[in-house]
């Protein structure tokens, strides 16, 4: 067995090979040194040659003390973590099998210990992250009787944190191990794979603030900033487009709006408007859309919030189809709008009031066991012509769910094609994504009651495969899953925890 403490941000190809240049035992190097090597303890016995022994090879095991390893060790799992305190953390790693060895080392927060098994079991490497003391608590519950999740990575972030906890963008594997993370100065919103090898998120800012999206290229490591132009950013959405540009939401304040007829409001009101901007690769605006040109805040708002400015729309997701047209979710109108890019007109409206300023075709929900969706998030096009969304269903109005609707545009009808219902309504946030293998990931946002679930993954029949839960005080805006091949594990390990 060989082990090392790796603190370098060097080339990712070195991350899985941070060890001494040869196999000779060496003195334990300073814990702050990258590529520090450690000798086996003096009582290590040489491995037995399985080819010449009639004794079956013992099962490989790996333990740590005094810090507990997560998850429980299995030879097929390669990424682990221990929860560290601030400063130096003494850790003893013991591997048992055909070769028995133990190493003692000192790890700082964010350091990675790399353990190589040199015995008969195959020479695999195992990676143990010294997770920061203020990292949110993660608890995974698996349901092996129902099946196992498809290998992949979950992109999440904690938009809020309990006292003493930090806020992080995270890439979590199916064993609930943070393989990559980045510390944020504020709550983390909308963690996503923006493009190949680039992870994006927004530090949370409220309306009326000039926020930004941060995009981290992992190999080589670099940070870019993406922002709206001349309008306040709305952190709910960032989408990449094929020419290197981006689509973002903005939330400009608009004064002098007549809200007469909207309960509790009158003429000359100030509102939080909703805008969509498309930027080219250089950050210039090439297309812009404003909600008040197409949505009537009096006749279509179903849940205005605040007094001045009034949040009449609360747009919270944008999706883009092959024609370049857009799907916009507006929480405070309880509606989803299909926008023709060329004209800016709304062609159809699903849910909400029976009116649209553009005269859009109205799609009514029929036969829904929960009547319709309510205070929704994360509306997405489906390849079969339907749409999916996360139905928060508001406080106390019914359980939250991930739901997919089949659409009959000409007939003006939407029906439930598939749904997965939770235990309680969601107060805010949330997501719902369906994948080609038939699985779905439901991000629960801020549950009104019950466990502080981040997400649930289910198979096509609705069997619960995996639940991930935060400790008290943390919630996640969305949960997005990507295939293993979408991100390089060695690059993730090499860049985890970098500033």
C-alpha cells in the first residue's frame, strides 16, 4: 500500500499518481507538501503470491481512524471523504487484504489522500478527501431492493446554510461523496454543467442587485464571469447556446405601472419585471424580451408578492428548443409560456388565468389528480413533445411533485403523462429532470415539512432508488444529474476545493 497527501493544483493527470518516484519506503513528508509519500509500518508483511498459495485471498478492506471514512469501504468504490476540523488532522489509514499496511499522516482541510493497493486485488487507487469542517452534512439513503442508480454525478449547491456552515457548489457521486466542490461567498444557486468541463453557478443575490454567474473551467483551471447587460441579474437561470453565447434571466425594476384591479395594488406602482437576454460569446446583447410587453400583470398575475416593487411574475426557468423558441416558467402567474424567438410573441400558455396579452392559445390541464400545477419551477421541453416541471404546489396546498404533461396544442389540452409525488409541498425552489435511461431526479427545494431532502432519484416505474438529504439549515435550488463521461474524475479530484 502507498498513500500520499495531495494539495497541488497541478495537471489533472498527476492527481491519481501523487506518490514517490519509486517504491522505496521514505520518511513521512510534511503534511503541507504535495506528493508527500509515506512508508508502510515496520510490521508490514509482503503480499502472498496467490498463484503459489492454496489459501484464498482475504477480502480487501480499508479503514481510517480517528476520523470515520464515508461511505463504508468497498473495493469497487474509489472516492471517499472524512470530515476534518480546521487545521491539521491526524489520520491513520489501514488496508487489510493479501497485503496489510498502515500509514499515519496529517491532513489539512481540502487535502486529498491517495491510497494505492499494491496487493493481489488489482492495484486500484483510492481517494480520501479531507472535507472542510463547515461542509454541509450529507446523508444518503439507498433502496437496493428497488435497484441502483445509473452511474453519474449530481450537481447541487446549498442555497442556504445553518450557523457555522459554509455554502458550496458540489459534484456528488452516487455514493454521496463530494468528488468536487467550490466554496462560495454567498448561497449557491443553479449549479450546472455549462459546457464540457465547465461548471457554473451563481452566488445568491436578491432582486435589485448586480449579481453574476461564475463559470469554472476545470482543465486548465480558470474562472469566467457571465452577467446581464444594463439590467439586474436574475440568478434563476443560465443556458449556453451553440455559438458560445448564453441566455439569462434579468429582473429590471419598472416604475409607473398601473396595477389597478390587482388586489391590494393601484396605479403608478413599481414592479419587478421579467426579462430574457441572449448574449453572444463576447457578452453583447443580441436578443431581448420583456414580460410586460407580452404578459398582463393585472390579468395574469395570480400571486403578487411585496408592495414596492411588486413581484408580479417571478420568472424562474428558461428552456430552448431546436427552433430556438423558448419555454418560460413564471411562478407568480402559475403559468408556462412558449415564446416564438423571431417575433417575441407568446404562442401558447399552459396553466394560470384564462387570459394572455398576446392572445396566445390557452392550454388547459385536464384530468390532473392535483387539478393543476401551482407555484412551479424548472419547466423543460421533453423529446416526446411534452413538457416536465417541478410542481411546488405551495405551502399546504398539496404535495410537491415532478410531473410531465402530454400536450395537445391544437386541442388546447394538457394531461399528466407521468408524475412522482413527494410527502409535502415545497415552499420555494426545486427541479425535475427526466433522463434517457428512464430515471428521474426530483430536487425538492425547500420542503414545507418532513426530511430536509435535496433530491430523490426514481426509476421509470417510480421506484425510489436514492434519497439525498442535507442537515438542518441547508436547501438546494436544483439537482441536475450528468453521465460519468461528462466530467473527468481525475480533473474533478485535482480541482476540488481550489479557490
